[in-house]
C-alpha cells in the first residue's frame, strides 16, 4: 500500500546546508479515513531503520512496526484519526535517498548525495502534507529518531501542529549514542566491499556488524541474560571462532543477516549522522531561540533502562522543556527491552494508555476551545 508523491518538481528542495535537489520523491502509507475538515491527521514518524509500513492494512498483510498502536480503539484510533507515515527523506524504502537515481547523471547518488539533517527530513514531510491539501496536524508522534522529527515539527512549524508525542528521544544525542553511531559507520566504511559507496551488492560484513552493534544498544543486558544461555553447541571448543558458539552470537548474526537484505549502507551512514547532529538543547533557554516557538502540548516518554538514549539525558530534556515554558507532560517507563520497548508487543500496556490519554485530553481541550469561538469567527 505504499504511495509515492513527487515533490519540488518546479521549485528546488533547499536543504539546511544550502544544497538543492529537484525533484524528490516521498513514499508514505495511510491508515484510517481523512475527515471532511481534513484536520484529523496524525503524522507518525518512524525510527532509524523503520519504514512507512507502520501497520497492517488487511489481515494477510505483512506486520507493521506499530500494529499494536494503530487501529480501531487503539492509541492511534483509526475510527477518529487519519494516520500518515512517511519513509524518511534520505532513507531507502520509497523516498529519495543515496540509492536513488540522480536525474543530472542518470546514476545512483551514492556518496554524492547531499548531507542532510532532521530539519530537512521534516521539510520534505511538509512538502508532502501540503501536496495532500492538509493544513493542520492533530499530532506528530514518533519514537527514537522519530521523536526528534516530532520535536523538529513543533519548532519549525508550530502553527501547523496541535500536539507532539516524543518517545525515547532526547533534545540532543548523548556521547554514548554518538560514539555507537561512529563505530557503526566505521564498520561500514572499513569494509573493502563498501568501495567508497560504489558497491554493487551491500557491504554485508560492515552493514551486518553495524546492525549487531545497534542491537546491543536497543535491548538490555538483563534481557540478554534471561534469554540466552552460554552455549549453543555443547561440543564447541574454547578456541573455535564459530558464529554458533554462543546463543548471543547466533542471535546477533541472524539480526545482521536479515538487516542486510532490507537496508542500504549509504542511507545508514547519512541517517546516523543526522541523528548525531540533531541538537536543540543548547539554545532552548535563549530568548531568541527557535525552541521558544514550541507552544503545543508535548508528551515526553523516557525509558529508564534505555542503553542508547540514557534516561538522564531524557530527564535533562524534560527539565529544559519545562524551564523554557513549554507545556510538557513527562512519563517514565521501565522495561527489560530497553530502547526498543515501545516497539515490543508485550510492552504496549506501558505506553498505550499514556499516548491515548494524552491525545484524548488534547482533543477535549481543542473541542472546548473551538466551542468558545463565536460561529461568525469560525466561518470567517
């Protein structure tokens, strides 16, 4: 059910660094029904390696990454909301990115693709929203890198956003996350098959290693200790370098192999760098800061066991938002699944009520506000 929209065909897409592209393509999927007023839209932002396929469209469809949250009566209630989930600009699952064809050369961009930021990702989404004739977003919701996008929406286009939900994402990546991203990029860049980005097939060794490193940050040591025994093959000798020696090795190797089949190494490089560069924390309390444009209700959910975006960074972000006068609601979740908890089916009861209640309270406030506006003004 992936749809694609060609954007900026007449006016170039100008990136934050001044470079331009013309045109670009944004892939997206939708869930629910758009109302007549076109104001029941929730923009859902995926994480680093996610896609627009956030939920099933029919029973036999492939599972989505947030099936537990999207549907009738769920947190993102399709009886009430029209959910749009895009493939991020710079990715590799339907939107323009490094693996796309450069119209000027007829060849894939690869590492000639311009560097981009979270702001650029959001700017591309704005182009899509405008092309679809939508003038207001009931909410922007995202976790991890998606939370950064949601926050950027509130900063850059506050007049278009009624509410923001940010799950497990700080206002700036901490040193731990930046360090892990560097190591993952180096694994890819140092793979001989990477060939300066001009690979014919994915650089499997580097990309799978990057994914394995990432998996170690997405879950917790408590979960790994509970799930994996020491040995998979009892007769393995201590000096063997078999990937099946330990259960954790087998698990990580599988995750790496599967990832290589669906993701592009160049996109991984660009997207992790965009995460590193995202930082609105330093200027938050500046009177002239862009961050002071955030005036919409903001829900921040931190995960106490997160090993990627540490809870002290999330708490610091909450404090900064609150000190800046932003109407922020904060909630913490503890889960042995760590950073990935919001994506795990068994953990949905820890997130869904908070999301649902926040959206319901916000909808009630908006309804009361509109009812107080005289009819003549509403129709003007």
